[in-house]
C-alpha cells in the first residue's frame, strides 16, 4: 500500500479504521477483511454515512463475518492496522489511494474506501445491486451541503493575501483555474466576469501568484450557492481554503442570506468542521425487493 507520508486520514476515516479493527478482534481469526470495513463505514453517523445506512438496506447490527479468511487467502502485515489483513483489503486500500490521488486530494476519506469496496467486487457475495447503487450514489460522490449563516459567528482570519477580484484578474485567473482544476470551472469563472461585480475571492502567495480561489452566486446563476472553490495542493493544510470559504460566507451574510448551499462538496468533513454544514439528503429509489446475503432489510 502507499506510504503513510503520501496522504493523511480524515478524522472520520480514523474512526472507521479503529472500528474496523474492533470488529476484526471479535472474530477468532482476528484478521481484517472487507466486511469489517463496510460495517465500520455504516456505523458512522456523520456526513453522508447516517443517510447511507438508512437507505442502502443494510442493518449494521446484522452484519456478521462468519468465515473470515478463505483457506487460500494470504495474510499480510500493514501500516494501518495492528492486525493482519487479507489481500482483498490491501487491494481495497490500493484502489482507494489511487482514487484519492486521481482527484489530487491529500486526505483519504470514507468515500474513497467505499468506492473501492464496490468497484473491486470484494463484496459481491454479500451486497445486492440495489445496496451497491446506494453506496456509490450516497457515500462516494460529491454532495450538496447547507449551512446556516444568519447567526453564524465568524472566526478571526489571519491569512494574508486574500482579496476580491478585479477585472484585471480575468485572464490570469481563468488560466489558473483551467490549468489546475477543470475547464468547466474555468468557464464558470469566465462567465462571472460578465457580472457587474464578480463575487470571487482569490488567494495569492508572497510573489503575487494565485494559489486558490472561491466564489458564490456564479454557478448557473444560483443565488445563495457557494462554489466552486479550489486551492493548490501545497497550500491546502495552511488554512487558505478555510479563509476563502469564510470570506465568501461573510459577504453572503452581509447581502442578507440566511443560509448558504455548498454545491457539490467533495471534502464533506472539511465543510462540517469549517462552517457546521450538513449534507442535504438525496432522493434515491423506492424500497423494493432486496437480495443482500447475511443481512436483513431492516434499518438500524
């Protein structure tokens, strides 16, 4: 698996790891297998996990690992658990880390692991297609969030180099966003400069180079809508994103917004901690027949 120095675990993922090992210790074999990871993810209440555990038709209290380790499975030492893991678990973490890096992220979260659990097919004998669909839709994708800013007490921001854009920023910022984030975001930023006063903040380093940006009320002309926001990887743990977020939210409050919608939030836990945002529940599908093996169709 990837080196621990290459990434960090989110706080929620650390809790999941601890519970994974707790469940593994309950079995005689004391080996970590994929089902332990799934059970630990579903046990989490924060972020999208509470909604997921209700809608994926899996009762976490009914998940039991009877035959832990197949006879032909090789056990492996690892850096993340004090117990040995199976080759399937190693594969899940390898895929999860690759997914995290593909999105240019620095923190491994439960979404990366859940996606790897499904795409590697290590749970195919235990989880129905309906439940896999729910896991992928609710637990592994960016989600809209909402935060109440009407009576929000804003923190003191000590980060320098953050300011509102001017028309002089147009070409440089569009190029920065296109090269470091996505063409779609660049189009959104470009359209925002057609407004009388683009609601975009930028963060600059000591040499005046862009290192991040954040905006509101510019995506598809949606009012009260925060995003997009992007910060270069080397600056993501220095408080730049936190500062950009609060510059936007503060101005949104001054305008008169009672709530702010955070669109397509990937790092859900970041927004939970930064501004007490919560995930907006998503529609999924009607309840129907369920074919999960070893689990029943009751909610927790």
